C-alpha cells in the first residue's frame, strides 16, 4: 500500500473507515509540477560497509544487552530504535486494539519516557551500544501529534495532559497546527499536494512546520536526542512535510547526523522521493517490493544482480526487506516467509546498492498486535521464541552477512552469474556470494576474483576452497553461501567437529514442507529455521540430520515444520533441553510431540 494510513489509527476510527480512507488514497495519473530537489548538501551518509538493524519494539534494556551480546561481534554498525517520545496510553486506541504498536507514532510530548523505557535507560543503551562499536539511530515522529479528543483531556504515558490541538508538555497550542476550527480537513486526495502536507492524517494533528517556532521546538527535541548520543534519525511520515520545511528543521540540529526519510512515492502523485534527497537518504519502498517479487514471486531471482537506480530507484536510498508498516501488508515479505525472507536479507546485505536496514521484531497474529508486555503495560524484555520476539538478526543470514558487507565495503559487483532463481556475484577481490532461491540444489564452478585459499562460508560454517580464480560449491535449495577475505569463523555451525545427530519422527507434513531443529543457539538459528539445522525427509516419516554444536553446549530446542508457504508449525510442548557431551555426538531420536 503506497501510503501511511495503516500506521496510526484515530481512537474512534474503526477498520471499515480506515479501509475507505485507504481506497481513497489509491493514486490516479495526474500532471503536477514537482519542486526541484533541494540543492543543499545532504546529511551525513553511512559508508558502504555500514548496516542498520531496525529493532522494532525492543525495549532499551534489551537493546543494550544485545549490543554487548550477539551484536557485539556482528557486522551491524547501527541499531534503529522505535520512537522514544512520550505517546498515548494503550487504551486510547481504536476500540479493540488496546496497546497496539502504533501508539508510539502518536506523540503527546517530546519527553524520552515511553513503554520502552526511561530517559536514563535510553542513555545507558546508547552508551552500551557505542562501547561495542554500534551507533544508535532514532525513529522520530515530527510531522504530527497524537489524535487528541476535542471534548476531553487525556494523559499520555508519562502523565502529560493533552487534547486536540493542545499539547502543553510539548509546547504546542492550536496556533501551531494546520487547519484548525472550521478549516479542519483530513487527507483524502493524494493527488493534492496541499492536502497531503497540510491536512490531518487519519485524525493525527498536523504540525505547521512552516512556522519558525514549530521548527525550533522540533529541532530542540532532535538536539536533545543528540545530547544523549543519538547519531541519526529515521524521519517518519516525511512525505507529509514540505521538503523545504524538513530541510529547515535539520539545519537547526547539531553537527551532521545521518538522516533517512520515509517518503512513499506512487505513480502519478505530485510528491516524489527526489524532492528529499538533498536532506539525506530516502527509503526506497520499491526495492522491498521487488525483492519479494524476485525471491518469492513471479520474477526470477537472477535479475537481482543489476538492482539499483537502473530499476528506477531514487538515490541516495535507504533499502530494506520489510519494516514495521510493510510486514503487516502484502507487498513485502515478513518473518512468516521463512527462508525466502532470510535470503532477501542476505542479498540486500551482500549487494552494495543503498544503505541497508535489516529488521527484527516480534511475532504477531493481527495487524495491530502489541509486542509482549509486562502487567504494567511496559514492553517485556526480549525473549526469543514462538509467540515472542523473532530475533532474526541472530541468524547468519543477517549478522553474518552484515560482516560480509563490512568486509567488502567499496568493492564493485563483479563476476555475476544467474540462472532461474539462483544468482552469484563477487565484490571485487574481497568477497563472493551465491543465493539459491530455487527449489533445487545447484552445483557449479564459479569464477571469482578472490585469492587462492580456504574460506569459511558465513552461512553454514563449511570450508570453501578457491583455486585458480574459481571455486566449486553445492548450494542447497533456499540457502546461500558467502565467503570473504579474512573470515575464519563464519556463522552456522562455525566449523566445529562436535555434533548432534537427529532422527526425528515427524508426521503431518505435506509436499513442499520441510522440518528443522530450531533452538536457542546460533547453530539452531536462535529460534529461526536455518540451513545448518535442516533435516532430510528422504527416510520419511523419520527426518534426519547432523548439526555441529560445540562440546558441552546446553541448549533449548523444538522441532518445527516450515510449510511450503513459509509459515511455521511448532511442536505444542515446552522447549526441549539437551547438552552436547564432552566427546562424541549427542543422539536425538525423538517423535514430534503435539501433546
């Protein structure tokens, strides 16, 4: 969907009314003059080796723990937090959607107090991440304020009072907003530039960012975040602010922060991504749509080696496989797509176009579903597993490939190859990647510029030998291989010789389904299905495999069926627990349990 309407809901706005607004926003071709792109120098760009991890709805303490844990030796150089501002309370939402994720996108004030944590916790998180070489980017909501009531005062998460067009804790009254009183209007026609940028978005009160005092108030909030150590901003709903207004606000912040802007373009609309490139990166939504189409859709994956501005994308671009908006729709993939989603993340991190933002969130059963919460309404500390946080970033398809990106920074795409849904390319003489999105294994000798030697595959941990400008490899269906100069550890099984042998009797599968052991350690994907823990169904109903896990390791695990659709079917019992012996293999001969 090409607009922001599904992100934030007016408290009294139900699903039917929202659907009507979405339908009204579908663009039709119409000529309109496009303002020239800003000529000012853009904000600080990240380098070709940088990678962002969008940790959606992770609380501040959990991000801090992750920065000094699994992320510390990954290739990720930045994490992106959810909006840190004070927001509406969880029961001031659309009826039936209490505690929905979108409450973070309805600011009440610019206090750094939210259900994700306190100001002190946010500052501690930044310091912890910085100590481990990871910067922090904040998602900021500066186009609008919460959908306040016109007839009653409410209080936000931190106790700040507010009502429609009146937010005293933020310093705003009715004079600071567009179109109040009898002039009130909501966005209905996305072909009308004035309406898109000056009317209210599903009841969210639109700030008049043309005013100097409003700009200064917003800039003061951004400078406050910078004082805590924030290195950059993802600007929510940037399309709904005139590019000149947003540029003027960013001129008031300190230094030269990284900026990436949400500007969802659509054919025939008067507002374009190119208007905002003088401010910083612009999120390229079409990139995510195309990744789905070529990895999980009707187009062949082999074409992805040429992805970039030649595909009509705007640059400088922020690219992604999914974000908190799109994963709840149908135009991009999400965690439910299993291996296809992981392959898309791996490709994005391997290819040099744009600044990549990987995504890690939580499982959900409805579009508005809240993250796991404590009894007091705060977001619970992140626990990886079914019904909780997905922790996809711990997979070698993400963390290992972020390391690949860092190692190959600045190197051009060379030695491209493609056939059907399989592709390969090198990054200069530093790295080489093979992505097989097809249904069958491929075995091939690949031409590479890598020096002769032995390399560790980032994904599986297996050894790949390069000799005479070539290497031969078999890459299983729905898996990838990535090697680079200097990598001696890799992901997956890490090349250990200790093992877990599995003979699992699993029934209830259909043609195209696969079975994995999924668990609490990287070799088992940190609760995400990975190729190194895939079981063979050649002896069905017994699924067999061998997994390398270091001796003495204690881990939790379950068996999971990954359906042909990408959906997971878990054993409906508690987590199993096992310990690898000091010598020899651990034998797991078990039966799928649904009791």
